[in-house]
C-alpha cells in the first residue's frame, strides 16, 4: 500500500499522555478519559480535530509515550492533569485506516515492515501522528502520519 506524501505546518496541542506498551488496551481507555475532558480545552484551533501523538521510539521494554490531544492556538490555559505538545513542521507519509481498532497493531506492523521499506522514503525522528476528524465519527476512518526525510 502506498501512502500519500504531505507536508504539515507545525502546531501546538494540549492533551493527556499514557506511557506503557498498551498490552491491556490502555490507549482506548486514555481516549475515553480524554473525551470526557476535551471540552476543558478552551483554545482549540478546530472543534472536531483530534490527534494521537507518539513522540518517541519505544524503549527496551516496548513502552512509549502516547498523547490524546487537541490542536490549540496557544498554551494560555492548560487544564489540570493535561500537558502541552509541540509538533514541528515536516514531511509525512500518510496512510488511512478504517478497520477494527483491535487490528490496528497489524496495520502499523505492515507500515513499518512492508510499505515504508518498499517506499523511496526514510523515517525521520519526529512525532508520529494519528489524525481523528469527522470521518472517525462517521465511519471509523482516521489517518496515520509517519514522519519522513
């Protein structure tokens, strides 16, 4: 599967972060908690646009940081229990996922073991993104952004 290449502007985000390996479905639980509190974020740039941000490589135990968040115009009011993220501008390879959440790991595995190696691109060390917009609420689709050089 070929992804589409896009360049994004950098942006700011506010959200809630999980650190672990998601072996017990902690990321969907994080989204449940975040969804109950997302209206606490007053300076959202777009009302129906949310991101999952993975901004580091997994450690030796397979643990990583994952932030459920909303893009914001500024960091003037950060709700208690939330943190800020800055995503730099850059080039990304974008894949659209529309399957069951339980199969998402397999899709990511295909990106990193099949599709990205077969592409002319090399992964860059910037945050990986999941973009959730109106499509996710309509049909479960969302975009996965893989940073490339």
